[in-house]
């Protein structure tokens, strides 16, 4: 074997290995910070890094604040706020607010509109008061970067729910070669009106 060619081959292989290692090291994970905005129409959770918003989650009530009813329709819109970054998974957890003793678990059901066909709805096995809706493996499903769910929240024992506690957990990733990943986590309490008294 030609010694010069052999050494050149080794050097080329080492350079390729270094290049691959460099590509692997490019991938990093950024934990996003959350802020909350509320108005009479609903609640927005905005998740940001140092360069601005990355993910926005909007909980829009489809009833008046003073509406007395048994079921509360709420639309949830999760939108990537930055070009080149897409949502790779998102999970919503719903339960009665803390310190709301005496209220039954909130009943959550999904309408068939939006991306309900991608959602897995279940009760937590270790906490039956919590309902979880999870979406994942939906790459290229949403054209404008928005995932839409329409839910109905109801108090299963009609015991005057005061609110609905929600936690959002999401992962996002960039479409580029850098492999940048983002994690988002935040919670809020949605205010619900008391249902009408049937008595």
C-alpha cells in the first residue's frame, strides 16, 4: 500500500469525523420563558427566547363572561411565531383550579373540527381529576403553523365550576441543519361563569 495515500486517507477520515461531530454539537435545546395576557375574550400564553416570541397559545372563550351554562366552548390555537420553527409535540392538561375543593373534575370533550383527529384525549391514570389532550407526529399537517382544537368544558356534577386550570407543554424544532430545539411549559386558569341553577 502507498504510505502517502494511506496517511491521506486517515487524515480525510479524521476530518470527516470532526465535521460530523461538529454537526452533532450544533443541536441545542432552549427553554422558553412564558408570559400571560388576559382580556374579556380569553387568555394568551406567549413563549419566548431572547430574540422574541417562538410559540403562542390562545384560549378563546366562545361565551360571554357572565354566561351561565352547563358547557363552556373554548377554542385553543397553538401557533409557531417564527419562520423555520415548527411545533413537534404539544400537550394540554386540564383540571379544577387549586384550592377549589368541592368541585368535581372538569369534563373535557373534543369537537370534531380542527385537528381533533390528531389528538389523544385521556384521564391521567395517577390523577383522575386531570384530563390530558396530546398531539404529536403531525409534521406537514398544518400549513400555516397553527394547530386548532375546539373543546367543551363541563362540570360533571354540575357543582358550579369557578375556573379551569390548564398546563401547556410543548416541544418545537427548527427546520435548518442546526437542529435547534425548544421546550415550552406554562400554566393558567381560565375563568368560567357559574352554570344556571336548575332548581
